[in-house]
């Protein structure tokens, strides 16, 4: 490809389009336009980072046929959960106690009186903290709560902490700079192979920075302590002979 010259042998460019197309895609080349002598490339940048904030909802349930007994059991469970979290080093500013809820299953419009337990109650205590490692460690030490008879529960099948990246803007500029550098390197290589000179930047689209779990998935669930940031930016450069 080093013998190729912009503006020379256009028929050769057309005939080799299929083969070159595969190479361009592999190199991040999105579009090459000979008419206005420009090239469009995509720049990829990725960076592994650690979450900087965690939320952990500790949910628990009780059931029974006496309203007062269910409510009392929930209050005792909540007190044990709060004591456990304080033993793990969390302070009052990091612990959010939510109101207890007790439901009369007989009182529901669609309910039936043929249920084993009339009252179903739930309580929640939430931890909100920037000390993500402390939250992660505490979530693995709930055995004493279970041994005390507390029925821990989950609403979505996942009872662990949720991790967030709040200091996003501090990393954003670095990631975009890496994507720009990656795109320029690809454009320079293409221009050199084509016997041309890379000109000025014509258009740029920084793209969307995605926050992903670091488990290889293509989405962010909040379940992993470490995250992967990824951005694909698009740049159009002029080409000079």
C-alpha cells in the first residue's frame, strides 16, 4: 500500500476497495473520501478505575399472624442491623434508617384469606459511603445477622452493594485526550501509507464515555467495585498531497 498516491490511479482505489475496506476497519478508519481529500477515523480509549461511592441496602423481612408481633420483631431486627453496621465502623452520617412497613394480606383487594401468615413486614437500613472498601468488606460479614435469626432479603435477587463513579469529570479530559491521540496516530499512519500528509482537523465528535463493569460485560450494573471507562471519538482530518 506504500506505492498508493492520493489522486493517482483512482480505478485502482475502486478495484481494491473491498480488500482495503477490511484493513481500514481494523485500523479504525471509518471513511476515506478522495473528492475532498479527507479521512474520518475513530479513536478508542479505555481506562480501568475504582468506584468512589457505594450504597448498600440491608433488607430484612418478618411474617406472622399478629401485627404487633411482626412490628416488634422488625424493630429488633433493625436495631441488630444498625448495631452490626456500627461495629463495622460506619457512622450515623453513613447509615440511613428507613421506616418499617407491615402489610395486612387480608386487606388487599385481590388478596385471599387462604394465606399461611396474615402480616408481611419489611425493614431496610441503607449504607451510603465513599469508603467503598469498607462497604465491600462489611457485605461479606453478615453471617452473625443470619445466625441471629434475621431474615435478610433482596428485591432484585442481588443483596450486595452498588458501586458508583462520581468523580467522573476528573477522568473525562484524560480519556478524551487519549482517544484524540489514538485517532491521530491512525490517521497519520494511513496518510503516510497513502503518500499524503495529514492536514488540519476538520470535524470532531468526542462521543459518549461509557462506564462499564470490569467483568467484560457491555453494560454497567453497579455490582463491581472496579469500573472500565470507554470512549470512541470520531475525527475528520484533511489530507494534503
